[in-house]
C-alpha cells in the first residue's frame, strides 16, 4: 500500500472516530432504548453500505474507512448548505424523531464501528 493510501485511511479513520464521538455514541446509546431509532439506523446503515460498495466507481480499490468518511463529509456538506445544524435530542421521544441527516450520520458511525480501529490515534 502506498504511503498516500495509508495516510488517507489513517485520516479517514480519525475523522470517523471524531464523528462517532460527536454523534454516533449518543445515537447508538439512544437506539438501545428507542426501537424505532434502532430500526431507522439499521436502514440507513444498509443504504450507506450499498452506496459505498456499489455506487462508487473503483470502490474495491479504496479502503472502506476512506469511502465512509468521504460519504459522511458529503452528507454534512450538503446538509450545512441547507442550514442544518447538529442538535442531539435529550430525550427518548426526541431521538424517536431525529432528523434524516442525524440518523444517516449515526448509520455511518455504526458501519465505522465495525472497522478495525487499531491504527487510529485520537
């Protein structure tokens, strides 16, 4: 693996770790108490997995962490252009009504949690 590829993967893993620390941890914890949120996260994770695996030309040659990080960045960029801001719900009923972008990002975090994080430095 070329140095640039290793750096891209390392950088992507750091980004995914920060995203997980900011939104994923809270959303995944809330999902244990809110079955509807868990089902929604599962659906979003499956959609992201399909997009990353089949919807990106040449994806087989790129580390999954890089694809997930780039996808999450794209979602965030688009949402922010439309005025979206991250506001984590404080209650179970709030999490049951979490917006599409928040749940999509939690889905990315759920997928990222399955990656080997041994090379990530916080």
